[in-house]
DNA sequence: GATGAATGAGGCTTCATTCAT
DNA sequence: CATGAATGAAGCCTCATTCAT
C-alpha cells in the first residue's frame, strides 16, 4: 500500500516509470460524481467499483475507508478555504478585505462546485465526518472574518447573508434565465452589496 | 389499522374518552427528532422503535414504510407552504405582496424549524422522496412569485436571495449573539430590504 | 367463538335470526380464490382480510389459524373423495367398478376444480399440512383400487396413469381447442380406455 | 465476484490448479435439495447458508437473489428441454419423431428428477418466476409438437396425456412395486402406446 | 361479531470491510 | 496492483398470531 504517501511529488520521475496508475484519481472522480448525484450514504463502494470496472477490494488498496475517499476528494475545497482564511486573517479587517474575501470565496466555490454541492446536500451525513467538521470550522471562521461583532445585529446578519447568498446562488439560479457567468457575477454583486450595506449600517451608529 | 386516516377531529371530544392510543403521534415526534439529529438514512426504524419502547412491527402498524413516516411528518410544513403559495397567487404581484409573502414564509419556517432544518440537511436523500419533490416544487413556486422575470438578472438574484437568506438565517445565526426573536426579526428585515432593492433596481430601467 | 360448530344446520332457523352472518363463507371463498391464484404461502391473511374489507382479527374469530381456513375449504374435496373410496371398497374389483370409479372421480374433480388445482400446484407446501396428508392418503387408496397388484408392471402403470391423466387433463387442455364439456368427455374416455387396456393386458397372462 | 459468468472451461486445466472454490456448486446442490424437500418459499437462505456452514452474505457473493439460485439450478433442465424442442422442430412431424421425442424427454426428466419434482410441486410459487415461465413455455411447445391440431379431440388429449403420463409416472410409481428401471420403461411404453393410438385414431378419419 | 393495537420471529438483501493470494 | 471469497452487522419489511375491548 501507499495510501497518504503521495502528496506533492511535483516533478515527474525521470525514468519513465510506466506511468503511475491513475486509478486513484479515477476513484476520486467517480466517487465524487456518485456522491454528488445520489448522496454519500446511498452510494455504495460496490457502485463505485462497478463504474470503474474494478473490484471493491481495489478501492481498499487505494483508500483505507469509504470516508477516506471522501476526505481525499474534499481536500480540493478544504485546502483553498484554509488558505483563504489564513490570507484574510493577515489583512486589515476593512471593507475592501471583506469584499476581496467574497470574490475569492466565489472563485473557490465555483472551482469545486460539485463538491460544494455535495457537502451542502449531505450536511446531516457529513456532520460527523472529518470533512464536515472541517467545513463547519471554515465557515465559522469566514463568518467571524466578514462580520463585525460590535455592529448591530441586522448588520451582522447582512454580512453573514452575503456569504450564504453565494451558496444559495449556486443552486437556485437554475430557475433564473441567463448566461451562467452573468449569473455568477450577479450573485457576487449582491453579496458585495450586502457587506457594503452592513458596513454602512454599522458606521452610522459608531460614526 | 388506520394509516393515513387521521380522522381530523377538530374540537376535542366532550367525554374525554382517552382511548385511541397516541402512539402514532409519538412515532412522528420521535422520528422527526432522530431524523433531524442524525439524518434520515442514519436513523433506523429499530432506533425509533427502541426509543418508544415498542417493536419495529408496531411502527408498521401505523405507517406503511419508513418514507411514510417522514411524509406524514412533513405535512406540517408542506400544507402551510401550499396554502401560502395559493394565497400569493391570488394577490397582485406587488412589492407589498412579496413582502407579506416573506413575513408569512418566515412564520412558517420558524413554526417547523426542526423539520425544515432536516430537509435542508438531507437534501440529497430527500431528493428522490415525495417529500423532497414537494418541497422543491414549493420552492420553485415561491421563487416565481417573488422575482420578476422581466427584471435584470441582478434584481432577480436579489429577490431569490431574500428567500434563501431566511433559510440560511435559521442555521447561521447560531454564531451571532443576541436574543433569538431579535435575530429572527433582523433576518426578516434583511430579506424585506432585498426585495425592496430588487424592485427599485427593476423600476429604474422600466420606469 | 363458534369455530367448527356449524356443520350442517340444514333447515333455516324459524325465528328469523337476522340471517347468520355469511362472513365465514365469504372468507372461505376469497381465501380459495387467492390461494389458487397466488399459492398458499404467498397469500397473506392481510390480503384476504383486505379483500373482504374486514380486519385480520376478524378472520381469527371465524378460524383458529390460516391452515384452518384451508382445511375447512378443502373439505369440499376431501369428503366426496372419502365417500368415493368407501363406495369403491364395497364393490367387486371389476373393470366396471374401476370405470365407474373414474367417472365419479371425474365428477368430483370438476366440481372442485379450483381447489384441486390449488392442491396440485401447492403440493410442496400442502405436504405437511393436514390437507395434503389427507389428499395423499386418498390418492393412494384410489391407486390401490384401480390397479391390480398381481398384474404386470406395465398394466399397473397404465391403470395409475388413468387416474393422473384426469389430473393433467384439467390443466393442459387449455391448449387444446374445443368445447370444455367435450374435452372433459375426451379426457374421461382416454382414462376409461387405459384401465380397459390394463385389464386386457393382465388377463392375457393370467388367462 | 463472478455471478453469471461461469467461464465455461470445457477441458480440464492441465496444471490441476485446485483454486476456484466450489462454493457456488455446493450452494446449488444444497439449495436444490432443500427446495425439493421443503418447497421454495419454506426454504430460507439462512437454512441454505447454515447447511453449508457459510454466512448468508456468502450466498450473495455467488448469486444476486434467491431466485437467481433457483434459476441457475434450473438450467440443468431448461437447456436440455430447449435443445429437445429445437431438435423436434427440425424433424418431420411423424409418429417416429413423436416417439423419439418421448424417449428423449424421458431421459431428460430422469436426469433431473429432483429438479423436475420440485417444479411440479411448486408450480404456484414458480409460476411468476422466470423458471416457471420458461418451463411453461417448453411444455406448451412440446404439446404442440406431439399433438396434431387437426386430429379429433380425443386423439389430441391422448397425445398430451402421453407427455403427462411421464410426469405422473415419476411420482406415483412409488406405490407400484418393482425395479425402478423396469418401472421407467413401463411408463415410457404406456406413453409410446398413447401417441401411437392417437395417430391411429386420427388416420382412421383422414385416411 | 368484530376491531385496534401490538408482538416476536423471521424473511431477503446490502453494506463496509478483511485477507490470503 | 489488484482479485476472489467471504464475513458480521444491520437494514427494511411482512407475517401469523394474540388479546383487551
């Protein structure tokens, strides 16, 4: 086995080792597809294996458990989120930062839209998995970064809503006509507005 | 057996005939609790039965299937939603209507907060259950009622966001300090603002 | 309860007792229908009860067990068979008797065709039920009555075949065109021929 | 797994590689035994598994469903029957063909006597299983091959009886004394006679 | 003459996981 | 790098039956 041992190998091997089997990657792909389509619980390892035309046992060569497959897939979202949070924490807590945060968050979300959708639709399941815990932690951190605990409640709600508006936007805009890119931009705009309004609302009182 | 009958009795019997075991009601209660806590798939009928100190077979006396239990519970949300939609469809599509729609929606949501939370967190599972289909249908109808298909995309997104802001609000405000009622009011306010802004945005162009 | 207590009450009660509920009879009818259609094991008491629009418990008022329902129904065939055997045992073991035996057997079979069909198609199930035991006993007795243990094997087989030809005839003639009565007569004729031939075959040797 | 694969291997491997557990075969054997003894419905997978000293789940490694086990077993009878029918359809519809048909049918029946007995005794159950459907189809085809639709009804019945005489013969001759082989020959003889008589009966009219 | 409510046993099936090869 | 074979636990569901009312 080699599980867990391949993070970052960067440069390809010089001696053209018959091309490191991509089975692991294929498992991840198919698993995500199926998890997103049918949910985590309803997707069995048998199904994944059949889709890949390998045996279940083969999955266990590449991953320790079912959850492990999910965790490995989830890193695509988790790592960027951690990076984003680290970045934001190092910035001044200004409106500009918050808006940039939203812009970057939007990018991350749309880069892993299937995965994000999966997490959203499987919260109950994912809650007691590492994946879910991590995601909640990240969301909480983002919440802290975007709202001002000293602001009036309405302002805080507005800020947090900016974040969730983007989540919802990924699902709901299916019923809104128009070019996807345009919609995405519109969603981001609404979110940016919301933090701006929140900031204004707060400064009226303090200012 | 009586499955599905419910014999709506409206006014309580005068001769407080205490027969008619309340097991059915207790099953619904416990089931909702467990479904909300652990998810639908992860909650087994064995668990529900044990919690009620009856046998699994007893559950099947009262409900035809596991899904049936859920469906029966979900009516608490489904019926009010259908009523709300019917009401709104009979009103003029004015801003006032939309805002009243949001107010009533807020009431409904908070009346069945556990159930709503459950649906939200188990979307993947619930998707191919009757319950989920109904809920999606309702959400779509609400979406149509609150947005103006002729408005610019940003306005439409803003409207739809009003709806989802309230969903999100039910979860996220856990991290915002303050009195629950005050928070709920704040969320509604943000939503009301959003439709108002959407309306304004639309009328600038048309007006 | 009254189970078992109503055999033969012949003349109706004088005091027009609100007409002795015919539920018992209806249960028997429906049960036989379903048993014949789907088999004994696959027919549940729930199904019978539903078809009659009564509760399962009602069935238990009229019959002690599921098997009891079957037993009671099976008497329609069992009693005539016992009578037939008793009759034949009192006759000389002549060809004429054997042929009359077949004629009477044919009548009995076609009088309870559904029940007979049921027994035939559910032998494995019925084998360890009283009903099945009785039926086997009867068939064995009929076998003894129709064949001559001193005859050559081929003759004995021919005799026994006469009996079973009539069983088979009830099923198979579905694929033979023609008027049912005519077919029934044809089957009987074939059977009568077979015993006649058997008798001839035997007497050549002995005679 | 291998379900359905069977990889017909014809000639035995030279290097008597004894791997490839024979569990599948053992399941089939035990299942047939129990099905024949107790009936299909009354035989549970638990029972089969226990008898083999494996878990129920092991059965599911080798077969998709309970019915699948039966189907796989039934091929022993179904395939020869299909072959026989194909053969007979390619022959002239002469008496000689019909008699050879009966001879071959006899061989097939006695080669799978347990299986045949099972089907016979579990018709109600088997009726809506693929196995039963196939068997009915085969019987119908054999019926068409052995009888002459233009002959008088009695002749047709006689022909069809020839077929069923052999079925009955497998069960009933238990009560006839004598060497099994001799009995089997006697049954076949009776059947051969029956088609011969049917043919004669038909040609009197037409000839 | 029946119902309402429930039980205990057991059915088939699926799942994640293991391990020798 | 993977398969073949199997397991233990558990899932949903159905059944015949009981009994107080």
